[in-house]
C-alpha cells in the first residue's frame, strides 16, 4: 500500500481522536485501495450532461489581483488533492511528509495548476479548508430517464461529504494575458479525478459548467471581461453575445425580445453611467427611455402589415451557472456584467403566416448580431448585419401545430324516452285499455269516467321516471368516451390561455365553461400557470394527459359528474431559454349538455402536485 494509503488508513483507525470524527466516521476502506490507481477520461460536454454534478467542483474567479478558486473535493478523491490537507488532519504524525511550502508548490504545478502561459508558477495560498456538504446543484431532472432517448440524467454522488477549500493564486502585480488551467493529470494526460468547472472573469461568466479534463487556455480581455475567451470553443457560456434579438411565434401572439448589456443599452439612449454600479436614478432613466427607443429602432411586421407592438416588460438579468437569471431585489446592477431584457408583443387572432423585425442596433464591438426565429419546431438562427438586418419567421407548418378550440358536441343521442320506459308505459296503457273495455260493458257512465281518470293518473305517475331516465340516457358514457371527453374539454380550457388579451381568453373559455365556473377557472388556472423563475411569464401547455376518469353520482338531474386526474406539461421561453413545468391535478368536474354541446358547470380542483 502506498504512503498515502497508510496515511488515510491511519485517519480511519484514529477517527475518534479527530475533532472532525463525526464527519469522517463513514469513510469506507476503498478510499485507500484501488481507487488511487483509477484514471478518468471525461470529454467536454454540453450543459446538463454532468459537469455541474461532477464529484469534484471548482469555481474559478479571475480578478485584477489574481485567481480565487473555490473547490469542493469529493471524499473518495481526497488522495488526488492530498497536498492541500493540513498536517493536523493526519493522525500519528507526518515525519516523511513534505513541508507546507513544498506541497503548495507541487500542487501549483501538478495538482490544480493555474499559471500564465508564458511564465512561472503563481504562488498559492490556502485561505480556508474545512469539511462541508456539497452544494446541491442537481437539476429537476437529475436521476430521471429521458422518455425519448432513454438516457438517464446525471446526478451528484449519493455521499454529500466534501472538503471545501478556498485557494488564491496571486498575480504578484503582473496581470497575464493568457492563463493555463489544468487538472491533476496522470502520465497519459488523463485527469486523475472528474472535475466540473465554471469560470468567471471579474464576475462575468466565461463558461457554463464544463468538465475540466485537459489543460484549458484562457485569453483575458483586461479592457472588458465580457470578451475573455477559452481557446476551446466548447468552454463557452450559453449567452456569450453582448446583444441578441429573438422573434417568437406563439399560437396567438408574435413577440420580439431583445438582450443588451446594460452599458450598451445606456449608450444607446445617451446615458452616461458614472460608476461600476448603476444608481437608482440611472436605472429609472433607463427604464423610461429604453423601451420606446428600442421599439423605434426595431420595427415589426406581421403577415406583411407594419405593426406597433405592445411593450410587455423590461428586466435586469445576469449570466451565471444557471444561464440567464433575474437579479434579486436590491442586488447591484453592474454596468459591465448585467444584462437588460425587453419584451414586445403583438396579439393575433390566428397562427400568423409570417413576421419580421428589422434590427438596427450595431456597434464596432458587435458588427453582427445573432438573431433567433423561434416556434414550436425550434429555433432558426440568423446573423444580422447592417447589410442584412431583417430577422424573418415564416410559418412552414402544413397544418396548425396546435389543436383548435371547438365546442364539443354531444354525440351520444339517446331517446327522449328510453325504450324500457316506453315499454312500461305501453304495458300500463294496454292493461288499462283492456280494463276500460270491460268497465264500459259492465258499468255506468260515472264509473267509466272514474276508471279513465285512474288510468290517466297511473300513466302520469310514470312521467317523472321517464324524464329522469331520458336525462340519464344521454349521460351514460363508456370509459373510453369519458376519457376522450375529459381530454377534449380540458384541452379547450388550457388552449384558451394561449390567447393574450382578456376578451380573447374569456371568449374561448366560454366554448367549454358555463356559469360561475368561467371566472373561477380563469383565475385559478391563470395563477397555476405562472412560472416564478421566468419572472411571472405564462407557460404554454404543450401536452395534456388524462390519467384517470371515474363517474360519480350526479348531484342534479341531467348532469354527468366525473372524478378526473390529469397531468400537464408546460413551457415558457424567453430570450432563447426555456423553462419547463409539469403539474399533476385531480378534480371533480360536473358536465351538462347545453344546446347540443358539452359544458363544464362545476370544476373543483382537489389537488395540485408539481412534478417538475
């Protein structure tokens, strides 16, 4: 067994002597065994393929003075980072262990190495090292299997224990133009342990989470951190352009959305920002001036007609580990880091045929601007320039990609009086007539009149039964028919919310809802479809599955009362990013035919469970 192995064996055997014994007492013997010889060959992967939940995580922050490193070391990989561990953590003494200074120099060279491309090693200081539990970076899909590809989404190790280390590599007054960032490596060049990495240059994200599997070369733009870049094109953040424009085609809406860095937005409206943080007064001036200026500089057409879009909203964002996120209330708006997003919308009565936006905001720093035309089929990319400034979306769908909202006809017709009831009345009438014939032969006129009256009352007594049976005849549906009916009606309700104006939504809901339930459903579902992380934007339901339907005793004549369970999947997309929500519901729904179509008379949601 190696010396390192004996040291960790000693840690395990003397765990009760350590102040951190509670943290360490579950470390398993494999920590000192064959894992010391394991190698890892992890390629650079796209986001959400495992880098953000890798066993070891490193966050790198470049500043004018040096490089700060925040490191989470997985307990099974401690031998790879052994040089960082304090002598006091090794029970029984460390007579043969190199000095702290020698270990820091060796770690700078052979451990997590961060050095100028044309220079020596950077001096390393361990600012803090302590046991912790890893930060939970699991996505909502972690551990689940993709229904289409069958691929299981990666998840963090089950064991949450890590050693947290805060390191600092000093530039010693000389800022390098390029840095080399390398993981601990085997002789064959493979990383000794899997490491997920994210890099910031003066608070600007240079990458999203990526695997650090080989040395990575970073060019630093000391004038503007936005333009710092890795040589490897896979080591990039998703949002890497200072200005972007998007044209969204929704079922009954065309949206133009734009992203600009705050300092570029301020320049566009002739606002001089004084410092590195936007003041409250500067923010107010931006919010007042920018929406109208950008609308004038990016005219729109829908179906060949010039339109003036409604200004929807303006938000301040930042690019980070989770892509674009909204700034928290009170969070500083950094002039060279923060991004401002604007949304303009044009309601339409039908799914449009074509839409355009003419972009005219260009600069020496961004002579071309990426444009994205987005519909349910996906994004269509374009590179806009002063010579080619028009971003066009064209409807290529041969048939509408969204189901139409239509009244659901009552297709099962039953008799006004069902056959069993008709036969019953006929039998009563037959017997009565027979009796009457006998009565007329044997009795006087008065007695005959009394007999006729009695027969009439007997027949009249069957009328309420006939009426009840007539109503229930229409409402007796098969299980398959109830499933389809529930799916069609619920789909109508959710599709109504694809419209954007209040009148449009109410008019479409009225195809399916009746009475007081119209307002109730509108308010409840409007609230349920709000996506908090997308700034309150409304999700569009793109899939609805009724999972269970059972018939309940009706509470009123001529109604159908159902217990329904269903699941919806909804998305909301803004600025090139999609957020997904999956909700499961159960409800009691009362239906009634009205003028030949089904209407929901009552709608009581019993439960709502967010699945994603």
